[in-house]
């Protein structure tokens, strides 16, 4: 886990600001911002000890083991009409191989992808990309809304297809793709369902 991820996870869990945690650790706010921005992760032994006390975890061990965490950055609609919320809600642990493949998680809202086993409340793992082969499931920006759909390219059209037959597919010509715009934001790599 990166230092930045540890700090943000602690802030979220304890409803703390950057300034609150900087005070607890005993560093300047400018130093703390360098940590948060990933500009600096070199820590003195005394700082590591204090971080271990404040965060309640063995910071040195975690930095040494390079545990892999990716952010849960909000929601995307399995349907249409909901804006993406890009605030980091949490960090989710992954194995190193999966962490290397993708970039972030999104929580699914809606039922339009149920036929493809993506359900309301599931979390999808996404690789940032602006292109993908036809037939893949993607996070797509349509105008100002973000949705999860299977993307199909056929006869110069871009088709966004739901996995639930009660939702109609949407068809976009090349000019509509440019003018709306319709943009691929990422490819869905896998879905995770939590039962707790």
C-alpha cells in the first residue's frame, strides 16, 4: 500500500482532514501534502514510528510488503441518468497481479446489466482506457452521465447494449460520438459482490 493510500484510508475511517492527521503525526501541512500527492514517501524512522502509532498499523511492514490497494471512486449507473461521483470512498485490497491490471473500482447503481451478472450494489474493477474491442463491457461517458454497458461497433455505429432485456440499446453515429460526446473511460475487468 502506498503511503498516500494509508493516509486517505485513515482519514475516511476517522472523518479527519489533512490538517488533523498532519497534527497527529507531528509534521507540517506542506510535508503532509507532499505525502498525499505522492511527491515524497521517504520517511525517517521516528516518523514511521509515529505513523504506526497514529494509523494503528505497522507502516514499515506495509511499505515493505507493497500491499496493493486501489481506490473506490464512487458510483456509475447501470442504466442512464446518474452522474459519476469521483470522491474516493475507500481503498480495496487486491493481489499484485490484479492490481497491476487495473486502476480503480466503481460501485454499480441500477439493474441494466443483470443479465451479465453485474448487479445493483456490486463493485466493478476498471482499467483506464479510451478504446476497447467490440463486445467488451466498459464505463462510458455519454454527455454528462456515466454508465456501464457492453460496447459494440457495427456499421460505423457505436452501440451501448444493456445486459437486461427491459433496457433498449442506444445507437450513436460518428457525429453523435463527437458532439455529445460519447467516450470510453475504462474497461470493466471483473465484478465483485460483497455479501456483508
